[in-house]
């Protein structure tokens, strides 16, 4: 409140009556003026703060008369303070300027209130607070207005970005699943069915799996299946061929490196495959090719789930499941000193042996048919194997396993001229190898009666299936009933 000098002069006689001197009066006058200037500075500072606020601010008295409205509130409500200051909030609501009032709600309840209001297309959060005097009487209502329109827009943008990320993640997972399904495991032999059941069973745990088998049997496909059916399926599956990384770079690629760790290192350092696979699965194919120094760091991770980048002074914890695979005999490597025994024990928690194709002959024909159909569909043609070609392919030993079979099917589909792939379309080395193979009726002295019967049955059924389209015709030619044919076709995986 400004200082009034006249009031001070009027009080002077009383002061003199109490013995005050003119000097005392001047000192009191100066002190009063100083206090007045301080009050004025404080008021100006408060006004500046209120006017610079990004939130709207209303001040009403206890009768709901508008005393003040800051510029932010003018902007949010698209009205001028001159239009509302001095007017009663009840009249403003009655005129439809506002649909409801936080001030009136505070006056009604005597308590702080919060409400959401839409004005001029903007969403405002209103917070009304009662102000009381020293005796506890309500004398003012202060209402804060916060514009949440942009916050909601930002929230929607974030939700849309998250949705896009989720869709992208779903698409990646669908592509992974489609990739797995396009190379689905065809398990018709007991040994392959057993391996498949084991893979599905271990997928639910976090145990380390060691996949063993010859090159080309599908060890990577089993890693896909284990990851797909695991709780980590929504996280990355990172595949690393340990044999394809130069020995000098193995540690840097697997565990990452800090900036300046070695000559040629990236200036910001680099995350390794372990960090990339965080939360998911790391598939270490050809794990037997790891140098001994890297074997030590892998062993350390399997023991405490911590890794250290090359050049780092501290280790960090990572949440990664390990699936390792090799076609080599790790026990022999341990005996030779080229593979650590303790690492072998750590990796060999759950061994999963994938049988070679030559040991699961029941799978050969279905796998051949699957890949011929797959590659034919990809290039938009029709292809099928003749009986003569099928006989050759069934007697071949497939040293390259499924990988060799896939490559051959793609080659035959692309290069054959007609719909039927015949013996003449097969590579010469394959037909020559088949010619050297014993016929189904030629076996050594150690073959059992059951094995000999199975060979002959399978051969007869394959040939009959290639000649006749119905099981009834096959049954008539072979002299058995149709149910026997159906049962044996299913047993040998003949489609």
C-alpha cells in the first residue's frame, strides 16, 4: 500500500505529545517510505511473475467477483481481462461464457477442486484453491488453468510411435515365424521326432543348449524353433557364425569394445553381439572355432552373466540365453587341448543331437516334395519329381544333408524345362553315386529282418505312389487293403 505523508503529519502532534523530536519524525517518515517502496517492489515482482506464467490464473473474491486474470488466461480463453474483471462468475456462467466454474465449486465446497474443461477447442485442467484469512474465513479463490491439449497431442504421438514400433516388432516376428515355417522341420523318423520334442521342451527354460550334428542338418533351424517357443520370443535372436569372424576380431565382435581400444576402432566404441541380444537369445554357431582367449570370456559369462568390452575397466551384466552349435566332436577337442573342458561342461547342459538325413530316410521324400513345391511356387511354375528321379534321390546318401537337398531342389526347379523333373535332369555325380549304391534288395550280412522288410516296403510304396494317385489303386496293385496302405504311407512319410 502506498505511503501517505499527510497521515504521517497528522500523527505528528501525538508524537510530540510523547516527546518525539522533529528528527524522530523525519526518521519515522523515511522508514515508512522505505517500507512502502519495498511493498511496491514486491507487488511489481509478484505482478511480473503472475503475468509471465504460462498457466492461466484467475483470482476471485469470496462473492465470486473476478479480481484478476493474467495474460496466459486471456490467451487460453480468447477473451480480454477487461471483459471479465469486476464481473461476477455466476453471471459469466449464466451468459454461457463458461459452461462451469472452478471458483463457484470452491465456494460451494470450501475445498480445493480439480476439473477438466474444454474451451475454444482446447482442453484445460482447472485447479481451484481457497485462500483463508488469519481467522479462517475464505477471502479469495485462486484458479490455475493448464492447457493439456499439446500434452495430449504429444501423448498421442508417442502412442502412435509406440504402436508403429509394436507393428514393426510384430512384422519382424511374423517374418521370423514365416521364415521358420517356410523351412519347417519335417520329422517323420523317430530320431527326428525325438529331437523336435526335446527342442520344444527345452524352449520353455533358460538353460544353455548345445546343438550337435553334421553340417547342413538344420542346427540353425532348431535354434529358431527354441527361440520361437521361448519366453524370449519377443526379443532378438542374434545368430553368429564363430568360424566366419577373424580370430583377432572375435572378442571385439562378441563382447564389443570401448573407444580407442585398438587401432581402427570406432571413435565411439561399439556394442558386441551379447549387448545386441539383450533380453533375447544368442546363437553361437560353430562354437568350436572360438579361440581359447574368447572361450575364457564366454565361460565367464556363462558363470555370472557379465561381460566386459575390449578396453573396458568394468564389466556389465547382460540378460542373454546361449544356444551353441557345432558339427565337431568337442570331447575330442578337449582331449587335444583345443577346447576348454570347463566350457564344454557349461555348454553341454542340454545336448540336442540332430540326426543326419541319411539316418532318417523316412524324411527324405517329404522334404524333397516340400522344397520342390516351395521353389516352384516362388517362381510361379509347376514342378514334380518322376518315379525314376525319386528312386535315385532316395538311394543317395546326402553327405551335405538338408542344405545339399535344398540347393539341389532349387537347381532342379529353376533349370528343368518341363513340369516333370526326370532322372536326366539330375546332376551326373548324383546319378553316378546312386548307381554305386546297393539296391534295396542288396544288404550286408548284419542287416536285420525288420530292416530288410522296411527297405523293400518303402521302395515298393514309393514306386506305387509315383504311378498311382489313389491309395485304393496302390492297395489293388500290392494286394493289400487300403487301410494297410494308408498306415504304411504314414509310417514311412510318403505323401
